[in-house]
């Protein structure tokens, strides 16, 4: 299931995008107020964001979009972001890419290109998150292995005993049986720790 958040202050653009994306994505959520972004992303169930770069008609420099892009990308498990900008603002789109946007689309857009870019951005974002998680797991495993190598034999034995007790949900009789010792020996080992 793919869920997309469309943020654009123009109601006609939001309606059009909702129609275009409806056949391609499972759920389309729209808003014209970027201040709602933190609340809308709180549940981490949005896969992609289509973010307009301008929200203030007095200031059309894209700074509002860059501000909200930064807020989105600061979130844990941030969704993919594709910025949507006017044709002449390619330099703004490049700046957005530097901040973390996965891609950009210019107005007026090509429907097929828009869908392709959104799907590609979501897949790249998911792959990046998988890579980050795998790297984090590898670092944790390396740290545990390093700590284990510095343990004494007695510490290794006690850790193994505690791990078996945890695997047996705290049932000391089952843990003693799995360890191949009697309950009294297990109690004696636990007293030493």
C-alpha cells in the first residue's frame, strides 16, 4: 500500500493531483497548509510527499518549501519527497535536492513523468532506509562482538546463562534443563553474578 501526501496551496492543483494519482497510489492525502506537515507525518505511514515550493504569494522564492523540506527530512524515517516547482525555478529544485529531496517536477507537469518520479523516489527512499538499518545493525553486531571478545570466561558463562533464562521467559527449571544442569547449580551460578 502506497500513501502519498500532496502539499500545495492551490486547491485546483490539489484536486488535479488527487485525480492523477488516484489510479496509481492507494491513498492520497492533501493539504494546502504546510504547518500541518508534522501532524500528518507523525504516524510514519506516508510513503511519499509531493511538496510545492511556494506558499506565500508575497514571497515566491521557494524559501517556504525549503523550510518545510528540511523539517520533513529531520524526522526519523522521513518519507520520500518530490518537490514541485514552476518551470523557471530549476536552481531552486537543485537546492532542494541538496537538502534531501529525492526528485523534482516542474509545473506544468507531465502526468506519467510525475508518477514515475514519485514511485522512483519512494523506492530510493525505502532502499536508503534499508541500507541505513543494515549499517546500524552491523555496527551493533560489531560492538557486541568487540565487547564479547573482552569478556572473561566467567563473564561469558554468566551471559550465556542469562540469555538462556531469557529464552525460557524466566522459567528457571526450563533454563536449568536446557543448560544441562540442576536447579541448585543454576541458583549458585546466579548468586555469583
